[in-house]
C-alpha cells in the first residue's frame, strides 16, 4: 500500500524544522511561539514538572548554566541539548525535578511532538525525517523509535546530503552527473559524493564526523575569544585553574557565543 507523506522534518543537533510540499517547493511551517523557521532542539523541565521544548527550553538552559556558574556549583541539569549526538547509545540524561532519566530518543521525541504541533487542523502521522549520512544502524533505529514515541505511524529516513541537494536546487529530473555536497550542521558534518542520473539521486560515498559541527565553533569562540577577553578585564586565574569552575564558565558563555555568531551571520 502506498504511503502518502506530506511533511518533512529536520531534527538537528542545534535546531529543528518542519516543512511541507506545495507546487514542488518545500514550505517551512514557522514556530508558533516566535514565528521563526527553526526551533531550538532543546528540552527542559522545571520544579513544577512542566515540560519546555524549543525556544522556552533554550531560555531555561541558559538560565540554568548562568545560575550554576554564579553559585560555583554543579547541579543535576534539567535542561538538555545536543542529544542527537548520543542517539543509538545507552547514554541517559538525569532529571532531578522529574526523578528519572531520559534517553536520547525520548528527548528527540519531544522535539518531534513540538514540530507536529505547528501543523494546524491535522494530526500528522507520517513524515520524512533527515539523518546524517554517517549515522550507523543503531542511530537510525533510535531515530525511528523517537518518531514512534512522537506519534508517527510511518517514518521514512532521508540522508541529509540528499535533502540538502534537493533544498539547494539539484533537481534529479534536470541534472545528470556527480556533485560533491558539504553539509556542516549544528553537531554533525557530512561530505557526500552524489550521483544523479535518469531521475535518481543517490549517495555514492560519504565521509564526515558525527561529532563536529556549529556547536564546536561555539566552544572555540568561548575558549579562544570570550574567555581571553574576560581575562583582560577580570581576575579569572582561580576560576580557570579549577576544572569544575572552568567548565561552569564555559557552559554559561555558550549562549553568548551562539548569539554572537548569529548576529555576525545576519550582517
């Protein structure tokens, strides 16, 4: 039986988005809380056991990181990001407020539910979800489980280089040949050799790193720019000499690094 799929979802390490096809073009459904094209891939809980997903969870995470540094004390986090990097592993994320731990696919499912909610007047049960070309079978299986937890009855996985090729204008029915596609995401990097022939598009070979992306650029901005700049204005020797305090400072500055990068990119 043919399965009709109208929606495509990109669950990224940093941001996620949902779109639908209309007249051969993919149209992004904007977030209902801030009308942005993308939604932060963040999940958080508060002491009242309220769930936050997206931009609200991002604010909770940044507040939590700042508070931890100000108090010079590591706490059990109740806000989560970058869980795409641990898909397909046994890693669990502890929550002191909820009194339990969450798997990567459980957190990913919350992001998927959030994206589904942007579609008004329809209960989305099928979608194409993009995955890095370098994902192993265990990671692909975890993505399928996340989709099922989010309420999808059917989920087709599409390699991100193919999705990027389509998004940026490589049309299988108009183009024949080989294309080298670089896909540098928030947490993963793929370089893929694409072959397009007779209306078919496929990945011939891939290379990349599932642990290299924009978040690593954020970390570099923190370590190589923000902390040295602060050292010129403040006495940070004692803080930086302590591994725990240094880590707390790095976490507190990540949001600033991301915002600086976004502001620079928009100029």
